[in-house]
C-alpha cells in the first residue's frame, strides 16, 4: 500500500513553529516511505476560518519547500460528504440529539482532563430520539471498550474513548459539521494512511478510531509529536507570535535557518544549521525523533 501523509491546519491564523514542525515530520515520514503528501484546509468552521489565512499558510509551507502532491482539499466545500456520513450513522442508530447548552457542558467538564483540553461528555442526552434532519446538535454513541493502536513515535497505546471524550459532537445546532466527523471522512477520501500531529491531539485518537469503525473507514497509522515550547518549557504565548515565519523573518531568521532547526529537532541533523529540504530526508527515522517537547531557540523569542 502506498504511504500517504497529510498536513491539515485550520486557517484561523498564521502557522507557528509547532505547526511547521508537524508539517515537516509528516512530509519526511511520507517521503521516507516512498509515498505522497497532501494538504487539507480544515475550514469546516466557516465562522472562525478565513480563506485568505489558508492561502497565507500555503505560502509559508511553500517557502520551506512543502507543497501538496495533489489538489488542496478545503473542508468548507465538502458538506455533502459529511451529510452522507451522518445519514449512515443515523441509519445504524448511532446518533442522538443533544440539547445541552455551553453552560451545561462547562459544568460537566471533568477536572482531570482540563489540562489536555478534553471535556468528556457524560451522555446526558443519550435517551433522546429524533427524526433525522432536524436542526439539532448531534452526538455519536461511542461503543463501550478500549481501543488499542500503535503510535509510530510512542509505541503501543490504549485508551477508552468514553473516559477521554465521551460521545463526540458531530453536528452543531448552527448547522456546522464538527471536527471529529470531518477529519475521519476526509482522511479516507484523501487515502491517508499516516497521520502525524501534535501530542495535544493524542487523546482523541481512540474516539476517531471508533468513528472510523462505525463508518467502515480504514484507520491510518498515527504519530503524536511532542510540542514546541518557549525556553524553559513554558507555552509559547501570543506575544511571541508563537514564532511564525513572518515574525521570524522580522527577527532576521530566514526559512533555511528555520528548516534546519526543524530538521535538527526531528533528529535529521547533528546541528541546527541552515538546510534545504532534500538534505533532511536521508537522516529521518522515527527512532531518531524525540518523543518529548522541544524548546524553541532562545534567540528567536
């Protein structure tokens, strides 16, 4: 089977150093497997996303030599595919309407998961039934049981999606299709066999695996990278611009230096020196990629 990797940013702002590291790792892994690499714009939430920001993100990726091996897929143009997936889940009895307000959901958040940004839904509305196509918020009934998978970077993993996310929202009351639905439908549509993303999304992998099973979609391999932090390990703040290419260029850091540092942080180079994309590929292996967080250069902050 051909290896197909993907990078799928949301066009809500400029790509930061962590995004660029994820994109590069995904490209390197796909190329090391002799495969292709595609880009998807996760702009399904049209109220927050802007096509102009998406185009700017594509320019930043191109500045590092990272270009899609096929047409860029924009989620905002794929409502029909998401609706068809909802209809399939409805036919299988796996959807129910949710009447909970934002206030209700905040009150039900489980404290142990707040640091991960995960708020497991306890199934408050599971007893509700609905005629299909009503303008309700719709949730997926996650089957019981843990999910096992092999992380390319972290090895064997096991999670119970009910404990981490509960029943995920797939369709909002305002008509917007939700992240979990769009991502699994589009990974299958693009033939994605390998997903590289940040460790902050590791906790949703088991939930997405259950959704893939329910829709009869293949499960790609996953790798969850450690995050890029400020020196000392703190989170990069907005005042740092999260270190996008424009800010780095303003500080005198050109794309070759950025690419070299990214490659070094992924174990491709012995030193963080300026590099071209093709110079990084021979040194890439998941066995060389550090599993933990990586600190951004202090002189870039």
